[in-house]
């Protein structure tokens, strides 16, 4: 399945400390005519790949800032460019939810969307509105939206980003996050800082591993109650169940399956590579999706596995759990993707110090 990370806007109504988008000087929306071009390209791809589906993730910025009519236009463009194939396009939305209304949910149903991904932060001053980052108003709006979704039969999953401010609060954050858990998916990620870190939010791999370890010790007491908590469920499925469900950053399989499309029609490997200006595959104004996917620069992402497996990661017993980590992580330090990520150290510490001793299961590739 081709996974398109689609960013139609870089505008946002929030001001999160760790967001890369808010650092940009140019903020833009995708104009309606270019939205038509994108959906035309999707239609071309579906017709030339009859056995393949597309995962279409609306991202931002904050996509809901565009208003319900923008999504209605997307609905109409599906009916124009690929009416017979639209069931093969699986729309999803990543949103802060603070702008959600019943009108949005109506058009989301028409786009076959039944759940929305979001982020949640119990600690003050990290996510919020305005220069003061009003987190109380932000979380009130988020809670209102969650109630609306539940009443309307929608599900939600959310991401928690571990910053330096979170490190002393691992246990209490576990209870806050699982109380907010809606039976969907909770993913715990480390904060990713590219460039300056004025708020001192970055955490070391060891600190992130220790945070995960403390939370995992609590989660493991009742894993069936919260089956969608990651990365724990990924490790559980991969190590114990022997059914790998690794995230994109650890799978070693992002080379051909991901494509980013930005508000100007620009393409890249994923949202991070676009936000950080690491790689460009041209513009959908000028190239088809197939032409973008055949860009020679994408071959580097395929080549990386063999380079690492015979080099820096050779002989590592945990290779099958992380594959050297996200290809983008080593870029700030090395200027290329052919190195393992520093977060490999977090994987090693977490698995060997916490997962294996606590569960009694040892990873064997």
C-alpha cells in the first residue's frame, strides 16, 4: 500500500513548543486548483496499479483550519477523477481536534473516515494557544472534540511526545494518558529536534529508554487492558507473538511505501524529510506519482539496509527490531542516511534492561 502523507496547509491555530512548522517564515495553503491536480494524480496511480490501495493521511499544520468545504471539495474530486476506485483510498486525519465540529464529521463520513489521530499533553505550557501556550483552553477544546467523536461513533488515537519536561513524571503521565485512552491507539515517541533547541526539550536516547522502561513496568501489569499502546505492543507482537508490527521508523521498509505531498505540490520521502529540507522528489504539477516513486534519490533508502547490515549494524542481535532506526535521524550529524540512528541506543537499553527482564522473553531474530 502506498502511504501518502498529505499536508494541504502549514497554518495552525496552536503553538506547540516542539513543532517544526511554527518555525517556518512562509505559511501557505494548497489552492483548490492544485488540490485538483493531486487528486488527478491519485486517479492516474490507481488506474495503473489496479491491485494497490492508497493510505491518504491529511496532515499539517492543522488540516481542519481549512474548513469543512475544503474536505467537501476533496470528496467531489474523488467522484470526478476516480469514482470507481475511491474505495481503494483510505483517508485518515491527524489533527489537534480543537476546531472539530459536527459539520466536519459529516463530510468525514463521506470520505470513509471513522477515526482521527491527535496528540495529547497533560503537562502545562508545551501545547497550547497563542504566545502563552494556553494549555487549559487547548485541552478543554480537545476534550469537547473527543466527547463529540464518541457521541458520533468516531474513534480516536493519540500520540504522546516525550520531552525533557516529561522525564520526572513517567509514572503519573502513564495514568494520565491511559485515563485519556479511548480504546484506539496510544503511541509514545521521543521529541525530534532538528537544529536549535531553544526550549531545551531534547532527550538523550538513554533518557528516553529510561522513561519507556518506567512506563512499560506499569503497562505490563495489564497489557490486555491497553492493547494499542506503542512501542510496547510493537515489541510484544514482534518478540513474543512473532508477528512483527514495527513502526515505520524501525521497520526498515519505508523506501517505496511512503510519499509526502506538501501545500505547493512538492514531494519528499515523508513529513519529517520535507520539514527538515532533506530530500526533494520534484512537484506533482510536473510529475506523476509513478515518476516521483522512480526518482533515483529514493534508491538510497532501499540501499541503506544493506549498507548498515554489512557495516555499523553488522552482528547486532537487535537488527530485526530497529534496522538502524529512522533513516532521517543520522542526517543532522552525518549529512546522509547511511548511518544508524542514535536512538538505536534507546532500543538496546529498553529491550535489554526492561522488556526482556520484565517479560521473561528474550528476542531471537
